[in-house]
C-alpha cells in the first residue's frame, strides 16, 4: 500500500479542519497573535495521579502556549517531589481545602481537573468561581445534570471550558474529520469503534467503585468510542440501543464490564461500538460509498496508525496532550476554535445516560434529539 503523507492530505486537512495553523495564518489572527506572542498561560493540574504524572506534566514541558505553573494535590508528600521536579514555587501549590485561594493567584490562568470522575464537577465549578479557565478530563462528570452545572458556572464566571479530549488535536483524528467533511470517500455507510482494555489488576481502584467512577468501561474508554462514531460520521446520532455483557461479575461488582451499542444517524449511516474493561481493542473503521478508512489504534496515546482504501496514513507522532493543551491555550490567547468545548462533553454524557437506560430497558431503542451540530467543536 502506498504511504499517504501529510503533504498529500494537506488540502483535505487545510480545508476540512480549520485547525490552529490555518486560522493563525489569517491577517486578523496574525495581529492578535503578535500582540500575545510572549504570553503563555499558566496551568495548574488538579490531581497528580498517573495521567498527570506520566502524560500531562511531561507534555507541559514542551508546550508553546502554556506551561505547568501550579499543582493541587490531596497528598502532601507529592508537593515537594513536584516542586523539585518542575520548579513550582510554594505559592502555586494548593490542596483540596485551600484550592479556592487560587482566585488570588495571577500566575495561574487555567485549572486542569484530572481527578476521579466524581470530583470533576466540584473542582471544575470551584475553578470557574475562582475566575480560572477550565479543562475537565473525560468523562465530563457523573451525569448530565452535573455537566449542566459546570457549563453554567463557567458561563456565569465568563471563563472558557474545554474537555480533555486530546484526539481532536491529533493528526490522524483530524485527518478522519477532514475525510468526513470533504466526503473524500463519499458518504459514510457504516462506522464501528472499539475502545477497550484489560488491565484491571487492582480490585481497589476507583474505576471499579461506582461512587467514584459513575460507571465502568462506558464511562472510561466508552467515551472514546462514542466520540469516534460522531467525528467519524460528522453527525450526532438520532438513536441508540445497547447491551451489557458480564463474564467476571465477581471482579466487576459495581461497574459495567463490556457494553455494545448501535447508533442510527440521520444520513442513514449506522454505527456500532464496543467498550470493555475486560477485552483489548482500539479501532475505528468506516465503510463508505467509495472506499474505507481505519485507525488502529484509534485512541491510545501514541503512536496511532491509520490506513484507507487509497493508502496508508503517515503523520508525525507528537504528544497528543501537548497538542491538546496548546490548542486550548491558543483558543484563549488567539481566538482559534475551541476544538473540544464543554457542550461536547455534555453531549457525550447524554449518550452515556441513554446507553445505560437502553440496557436497563432490555436493549430498547432510545431516541436522541440533538441539534445537528450541538457539541461539535471548532
Ligand atoms: P489515578 O487513579 O492515577 O489518579 C487519581 C488522582 O486523584 C490521584 O492523584 C489521587 O490521589 C487523587 N484522588 C483524590 N481523591 C481520590 C479518591 N477518593 N480516590 C482515588 N483517588 C483520589 O487516575 P488517572 O488515571 O490519573 O485519572 C484521572 C482522570 O483523568 C479520570 O477522570 C480519567 O478518566 C482521566 N484520564 C483521562 C485520560 C485521557 O486520555 N484523556 C487518560 C487517563 C485518565
């Protein structure tokens, strides 16, 4: 198969994505950009678990438009370790109790919430009330009502809300969005997305505790599968039907192990997802009128890989988290699109709730009523 490079797909990317580079090149944005070119946003990470430690903090060492300015942790022993490793001044270190004092700290512009799911709403709202822009990890919250509260708090405070949906800043995913927008392979007839892993070796982890996670595989990797069928068709679904499978009930006592769901789209496209905490799979595949495209893996950190009926995709591998945080900072600094706004996180939570409801009702088809572009980012 021929390799398809970024240059060959350049037209598709430029036309279809409208990403940061393209927007920054316009005369208006050049003016905004030169006014802000020395400014970088200070980010404070809330929750210093594995994602902050091994992905976000290292990525923040390479970002262009933001940097690691502060930390918020409930574990005092981490304060000194992080301060030494990243040169974080004492006044930029907070715990969960004194966190609200961040309102008086001008060196922190953005609060990035990287806590167990049950804590996303509380800390996103407190961050907004402190006047800070918010990045919230996936899933946005425990339910749609909490998503609404986060969105309302950010609106009221006049701060920007973005989701930690790193794939929207990543070149393979951007290429897929470009194929869909440009109809490179014609209409999408069928799309399937699997997002699943099998590394549940610690039975005491919060992801298996319903009070902290809100659910199992669906609340975790399932969000990626839902995302995939939406950006892989360019449409919000109009219905979903779902099934749950349990093979290790003694281990997955409180949370879902494996879920499948089928989607209908207004265009006639059909979608199918599988998410699991007990199966390994990570793939997006679309069968189209004039060919197909596939990412496998489709949602791991790096490296993603992809191919199409016309050849292989071959993009530069970069930290997705670096690209994501720079995209968010660019939105605030230069007015480029917010590629993963809070409404996108809320839309996905509406779908999560519909999937759980469908399972409860024995697989009944649930109607979904989104505006056609509701939740789509820039
Ligand atoms: P983790 O278990 O490694 O870290 C959780 C952090 O929260 C720890 O620092 C822990 O001390 C703190 N914490 C505070 N209260 C806690 C409590 N009651 N129970 C357990 N921990 C508590 O988790 P993680 O993998 O870093 O995930 C954090 C968030 O980031 C989750 O919402 C997860 O979905 C999200 N995440 C996103 C991605 C992505 O690719 N976007 C990847 C991994 C995790």
